[in-house]
C-alpha cells in the first residue's frame, strides 16, 4: 500500500541544486518532499568539487616542498603516505557533510525519502513506497561519468571521479583518458603526489579555453613531468599482468602505446535520466538532458529541471544559479531566465585557469571588431615576491568598451573570477575598471593594469595625440 503525499514542491535529487531549492522553499514554510537515491550532497560533495580540491591541496603542499630552494629554503622530496592523503580527503567530505545531511533537512521541515524516484504519470512520482502528487516538481538528478565503448575497456578496472578517491594506495602510473578540466586536474594532483601520469586526448587539450592561456598551462604540466598525448584516439585497451596497455592512433595513422597501472576515464558526463521514466510524465528529453525553456520549465508545465540534467553548462555554481531561478518562479511567480553571459568556469590547475564570458575567438565570432587587452603576471609585484610569475590576463571588450570576456591564468585566478563575473553581470566598461582602488600588492592588480592599457593604446593614436598637444597649448 502506497502512502500518498501531496506537497507543494517535490525535489528529485539531493545535490547542490536540489538542496538549494529544498532549503529555500522550506525557509518560506512551503511543504517540500526531497527524493534522493544515493548520497546526500550529490556529486559535488562526494565525488567532485570537494574531494578533488582536497587532493589538489595535498598535491600543492608536496610541490611546495620540492620547489622551496628558490626561497632559500632547503627543498626535499616529501615522503607521501597516500592512505593518509585519502584520509584527508574523506575528512574534508565528512566536515562538510552535516550541511547536506538528512538530519539537517528534516530539521528544516523537509520530508526526505531515500529511494529512487520514477514518474507513473504526468503529475505523480513513485519513490520508496510513496506516491507523490506535487503541485510542482524540480528534477535535479545531476550527471554521471561516461565510459566510452573502447574495445577491451570491459577487461580492465576503470576509475572515474566517482571511484578514484577511494584509492588508498598510490597509482604507480596513472593513465588518464580525457584532457578536459577533470582529467588534467587529477593528473596534476597525482603527479605531485608521486605517481607517473600520462594523459591521452582525442582532440585538443583544454579545447574550450583560450588557446594562448591553455598553451602556457599545458607547458607547466609538461614541466612537472606529465606526459600529454594530444590528438590521439584510444582504439584498444588490453589487460596486462601489472596493469593495462592502451593503444592510441593519431589522425595520420600513427600509433602510440601507453602502459600503466591504473586507468582513469574523464571523457565527459551524461545526465541521470534513465530511472525517471520521463516519457510517462510527458517530459521531452534526449541524451543531452531535459528540454527546458529559458525559465528552466520542461514540456510538462508542472516540472522544472535544474543543473546538469537541464542540458546546459555542467557546474555546481550553475546548479545553484538554476535553483535561484526556480525558486523565484515557484514561490513568487517572478519571471526569470537563465543568462550565461557572465558565467565563470575554472580549471583548478596550478596556476588556475579561469574563463568568464566569451573567449577572444568567441567574441570575434559574435561581435566582429573587439579590443583585446592583456597583462602578464610576471609584471605583477606580488607575483614576483611569491615566485608565481606564470600566466596572464586577457580582457576582451566590444567596440563600445564593454567587457564581454575575461581569460585569466594565474595563481589565485579562481578568486579573481568573482570580481570579473560581477563586472560582466553589471555590463561594466573598461573605463569602469580603472576607477576603483586596487590594494597593493595583490595578484588581482593585473586586471586593472590590463584595463588601463586600453587608454594607453588610445593615447598613442595620431588623432588623440594631436588633441592632447592642442590642449597643452590652448587648454
């Protein structure tokens, strides 16, 4: 016998976006049911953002010990206890987990059902012995790593971001398939923690990023000893006595063989939709996700989709942004549309790579004539003091001087991304970015210096120089 529930809102998925919707709705006294089949906190807490940054932090400490001589400090090759690194990662997750726990959300007044949910009709979800007929549903089930159909891959153990953090022994030679942010972040972290690492990518590494900055970032990885095999497609994987053997071919038919102890696949993600029986709910969807309008509403007017399942950018901060849009619509009937013009994305390498808005190539395609302003990190005093001089900032402005894109490769670039996301969301112009007082010495000064170069360049133009001479004589 099924218990029948009739809440105002039913949220499916207890990841970042789903929890944000549930918490906000409960705070306003709305009756909320939250359905989650797996771990509370979803991918970000358990398998993604949190554990990866914890491991990256451990790798940075080891790297600092190896490179201390530049500061007059004796450098050492650290002894790494990989099981202790694993414990560090788990402890970080455990420290954050109470914020996402069943107990906390039940304390907020949310009814939590730990079960898989599936629609049985256009307005009813079945989960864990309950039938839920909500006024509105919010699907926030996230995504999962894709395992490509490479011949022989079924014969080896495949690690993904959902399983690699379970390792308590350090991989001797980690082979990574996929040269995007996830693959390269974990490659650098494991290299710094003592593993040999090879990364194989079918296309171009960091293909979405500005090629000038990507090239500098990749050179830094090579300097640390990471082998990068670009434009090679994996055609076969074989199991060996001590691990695996991967065969990759280039576009011209050249073959490269990589032998390793462990295989990490970071070749993209697919939305978690299969279990939901969306056809029964009359919700249009495809392999990219649920089809939604600009307000994140699906073809079934009762059902919204947020985060990775909505077919857009797959970032935790996008899921939280979507949650805000959904809450405005569900609770206040306020129109809101997803706008990604100021969306930041970050590759947490060292140095970090940040993109806010359009890259230079995207801006030229969309706007035609643009101004590109750059400033190198090595001309920054704080960077010199900390011996972190790799990288640059690139500002892209349209013909009216409005900043439409920012690319940054620098230590601490992720923190700079906050400022630049605000600047783009407020449609600031270059002149706006020269009027504020930037504290000295900070890495963030590179942004103001780049903006000021806009006017330095203008002053060199013959017409402007003639005007300046006229003002000096007659002004």
